[in-house]
C-alpha cells in the first residue's frame, strides 16, 4: 500500500512522501494566489472554490486570508457558507460543512493528528480523521475543532472553545474542552442578545 493510499484510509502515513507532495504543492501554490485577490474579486473567489474544493455549493464566501494544507481540495462546502478571516483548515483529511454555516474569525479545523508514541513522531508520521459540521451551525471566533469531531445541525459553538468530542443538534456548547451548555429554547425565539428582544415585526417586513 502506498503512503497516499494509507493517507486516504486514515492510517498512519508519511505526509512528506514524494507522491503526496507532488499532488499537494500545486494546490498550495494556487492558495497563495487566491490570498492575493482583492475583496471585490468575488467572481474569482467563487471560481477558486468551485475548481479547487472537493465540493462547493452556491453563495459561499471566504474573507482573506484563508489557510489550508491542501488549498481546500478536501473541503466539502454546502450552500451559503460564510467564513471570516483567518479560517485555517488542516485539510489532509476531509471537512464536510452543511448549508448556511458561519465561521467567526480565527477558526481552526484540524483533520490531521500525530501519534502519541515518540518514535512514530520522530518519523514524522500522521493520521487523518474527517470532520463534519451540520447545517446552520455557528462556529464562534477562535474556535478549534479537533480531528474526527461531528458538530450537529443548528449548534452554536462559543468563541474560544476547543471541540474535542461530538456536539449534538440544537445546543449551545462552550469551553475547553467544549461541553454542552444548554439546548436552544423558547427564550432564543424572543431575545437575540442578553435582554434585547428580537423585533420580529420589523424583521419580517425586510
């Protein structure tokens, strides 16, 4: 089995393997060019995501800079995803993101990890475990998501959280390690921030 095949199977492998680097580096070069685009280059940004990402739906937007080990080649975006600046995706493994997910600034998503065994780390081996983020999730500023994690639909991950375990649907989760704080409930239909009420009447007329 080649190192590339081991990579795809989620086994320990050498990421500096010549076959892997030959495929990976061109995507890194394309990402460098992508990060030189102006904010007004919306069409060019969309073209990059459509061409380079594994999948990219409609209405997706990324603020610069954007960082990814494979230039986003292993990222699967649904529709209407917004990513604020400094989104970092260690996309040696795959990242699956549902529709209408929002990423705050400085979010890091790691699909790659390294073995605890010191000898294996001396050999620069790593492994990849895919990450899944459900529809309509909100990932707050500075969140870190670890390999193999699944985040549910409509989940809110509080700023600065470190997500090491799965998070279910329809909850707010915070902390390090990230833990479920509470379910999204009726009060959230009335207030948008602390004691400030949602002006549904005005919003519904927009």
